C-alpha cells in the first residue's frame, strides 16, 4: 500500500461498497489528510496498529482492540450493537450516521402499514394471476399504533401519524413527549400498550434489555386484525412466536425488513409463511444516501480535528452476544 505523508491522523475507510465515495469526499475537503481505502472487510486492514480514525460498518471480532492507536470510529450505518464485539477501548469515541436513514425508514414503515391494511400484497399477487377479487381492506383512519422505540426513526414515524388519522402509543426506554404520540409508556408496559392495538411497529435497537421485547405475551394482546412491522432489529421480536400466530390466523399480517440471518436463506421457512411479507433490509435506501453519509462523516471529522465533541457521538452499551461477533454487512441497518 502506498505511503502517505503524515499531515494528520491516519484515516482508514473500511467498507466493501461505498468506501470510494467516502474517500473521495474526504480528499476533496481535506486533501492533506492521509486516507486509505480497504474494501476487504473479512480481514484486518493493513498496519492496523497505526490507524487513528476508522470509518466502517462491520468488522471482524476484536478488530477495534487490535487497532491500539484508534481514537475515533465512525459508523456508516445506524446500529451500534455489534461494536462491543470489536473489543473497543473504553476511551474510543464512536459516532454514527443514524440521522441519514431516519426519514427513509419512517416512510418505509408507513408504506408497510398502509399496504398491509389495504391488502396490497394480495392485490399485487392477484394482478399477476389476472384475478379479479376485492381486497380485504381496513380503514386506517381512527386506528391505533403501538410504536416500539422513539429514537430518530421512531420519532419520524410518530410525527407522520396525524396525517393518517392514527393515534400512537409509544413504548420507549426513556419516556418523553414527542409530536404525533398520544401516550408514551416505559418498556415494562408494552403488553398493556399492545392490548387492542391495530398496528405494532418496531423501530428499536437491540440490546440485552430489548431482546424479544415483543414476545408471545405481547403478540397475544393484539387483536386478530392487527399487523406487525419490524424496521428496527430482528432480535427485538420473537420471530418464531410471530410465525406461529400468523400460521394460526391469530394475526392479520406482518412485514419484516430485518432478519436474524441476512441475506435470508432460500430454505428459510419465512418465505412461505402466510401473510408474511419479507423485504431485504432495504428500508434505508434512497438515491442521495451515500452523499448524506459522506456529509455526516465530514461534519464529525471537522469536530474531531477541532477537538470538539462529535455531533453524532453515540454511547455503545451492552455486551456483544455470540451472533454479533461477526455480522454480515447486510445485518446492520443502513450502510
């Protein structure tokens, strides 16, 4: 790898797809900074001991600990639950690009809610089969949503609810007021919140405290006409419990954009579950996504170089579970 003159911290852009775009943005703003690009994220980057800034999404287990001079990690995606598996130093600064996909994911969640309520998946299938049959449609106006998570994405989902005439009961780790919500409850009241709700939307990250938060007890409080949508983390939902209730006709439908294993295997039973809509973890997608991620990276780089607090700094909490030791890039929201 060619050597760069050391005029600033050594930066490594460690990403299989959008690395060239990010490196180009860094070079345009800071032409004197040494920036290296590594697209093979299945192994450690060269000379990891001297990396001071790492721009990445996923990485091999223990990598952050092996980069002993690392001072700042910028995540190109939104999730942080995989970071502990990298064995970071307690002093490592971590920032994320979580503000980038919030609007896109919120729009996707509403697309799913409306599609399931209006029987759109079946209508598309009937079109392909040239079948003329009226949909089993529900009225969205006047319905109630249980929104699990009130972070950036959850907030964007909630603020759009009044336009559709939907009341929102949000469940979050730290209850707070939020435009578009009618009620905000702590996590331990999630089953009560689900009682009689028409839609349950998951937009919450995975931590040891939120694993299978939406379990059989919660699902059984939903009426049979209710739908479930997950655009947060797969582990927050008891997927097996959801599948059993869909097969028994205990729930109307579900949309899962996040999965325990990604890409979803062709042999997975999820493909054939009745009234389950599988999407390929792409809720975050929009044409300007890479440009916005680059903007967030540059904003935080300006803070880092000036010695200011990172504006998109995140706290990494919780211990990594065995399935987080090395996750494929598709298993982490965003890029």
